[in-house]
C-alpha cells in the first residue's frame, strides 16, 4: 500500500542562547558522532509549534491541554446559560468523569480571592488532559441535557449519565472531531486507553551539526537608587549559553493525520481539505517557530537558512547521518556553507542506494549564497509557495487513493 509521508529538514543558525535548559539551567546537549552537540528537545519545539498555530488557525481548530479541564468546560457551560454558574463546575466534573473515566478531584492548593480570603480552586484531573474546542463544546451541550425534560442540576445530570446511551454519547464526544494539534501530536488518556490518539507527527531533537561548547555569562545589575559613594552591584549571577547551527527534522504520517482528523469534518469541503490545511499549518509553524527559553535575555530571534521538504511513499528518512562526523569551520568561519554541501552530497547518494528518489516531490526553500549547494535537491520556492504546493501535493495524493 502506498503511503504519504512528509519529511521536513531544516538548517537553522542560532546565536548565543539558551533555548532549552535542563534542571540545572544549562542548555541541553547530547553526544553524537563522538562529540558534545547542542540539543533542543523535541518537546520544546513541539510546544513552540503548537503556540504558532494560534496565529495560523482559528480557535475552533485547536485544543487545550490542561489539568484545569473542569474549569475550561464550566466556562463553556456558563456561556450557554449564565444561570448555571453556581453549579457549572459540578456539571463539568460529572460529564468529564463519564466521558474519560478520569477522576477529577479538588487540588490541594487554594487560591486567594480579591478579598484576600483563601478559597478552593476548581477540581482538576491528575494529568494534563488534551481536548479539542469542538469536544469541549459537545460536552457542554451534553451537560445541558437538552434532550431531557429536567433542568440541568448535578443530581439530574448524575441520573442522566447513568443511562448507557448517554454515557456512550459522552465518550463519543471526546473521541471525535479532534483538533489539528491533537491529530498531529497525539493524546494519552491514562484512564481510558481506547480514547488515546496516536500522533501523526514525529519530531526529532534538534542537534548542532558541529561540536558545541557551553559558555557562561557573568552579569551584574546596578541598584538605581545607589549613591555615588556606594560601590558594587545590587545583584550578580551567571547564565549558561551556547550557539549552534542546528539540524532539525520532523516527519508527518499524512495517512494517520487524515484518519485522526476524519473526512468531511466540515461542511461544503473536499474530504482532503482538513488534512491539507493541517499539513500547511504544521509546515509553516514548524519552520518559523522558536522555543522561547531565555528569549528576553538573548533575543535570539532567527529563522531557518534552509528548508528541504520531501513527500515519500514508503518510510520517513532523516538526514542526520550527514553530520555524524562533525562539520568543521570554513576558513572564513561558520558552519552553514559546509553543512549545505554535506547534505547536497549525502541526500542523492542515500536516495539512490535505497531507490527512493522522486525529484518531483522535493522542494527547497533557502536564504543566502551559503545555501546554494542545496538548489539541486528540489524545486526552489518561497515559504508561501512551499506551504501551498506541499499542501496541494498531499491533497492530490490522498484524492487518488480515495
């Protein structure tokens, strides 16, 4: 069976920064090819990608991942009927428990009201729960018991949800109409494995193509009210950082993405439209996003220098092997030019040996003369054209298999 796999390869240079730190505050790293490399975890870049979706997709296409899911659902219940505000959290808790099998309990901490008095916070799940906007809406409608004659009180809802058909509706509400981010990144429901969603996307840890050392910055802060005869700093400290040319990689199983999203999710659209939009949004978000660790300290706002995108029909393929031997600096300094040359040599040979060459399904988006070696690896495009053409190519492939 022919598959549709989307491979995304990125070279991005980042100046002194601390994008993703460990528990000691040190930038994360890893040994690869026998030397220490700068590393940015896949979790950090997936989080950045999800945040970028907020500028690319409407809220109805996205989900929320939170322990405070009862409060999120209660807000939607109140939006439908303000008279239910006193019992909205109870209604939300009952529906969520019926739908997911998860215990929604009062947290140990308490919040302070405007008066200064402590009050208990809304019940929470014991783990982060990932629900789409449409799923929350469906649960809110269920909590209203619109097909029942009784008013939606906690007692009436408890009786309502004991009915097997109503409980099944609750579970169906969280097992359909998945948002784009749930479909891409997956979901785990600890208490109901049948509600899990297998991720359609795999994101690799970003690695520097060269050996990377960690440096420390010693900084001071001066007290604005210090007198001239008061010497010394008001505060001193150190922060670790590194700089790197990173190789980033992600793969999207487009077939699984289509199954997760479902066909015909929206009215008056082609069955492939939802997955085309999701692919386009992920492509742009993954390329342009950046983890925000210590961003105010370093202001390391960079965009990729080169992007190579391929649509495959067998399996995903990372090109990180091109950098197993660390890239040396050029005579003028820098790693980008030599990194592009490495890829330009490595990619055709690997694809030829494995018989996976398809130049018509390969695109290159690049910036600067240093990246010119990559021009032979695919059709050269701008970012906007890349997003449009890849989305359309995915739609054509899925259409042929429909």
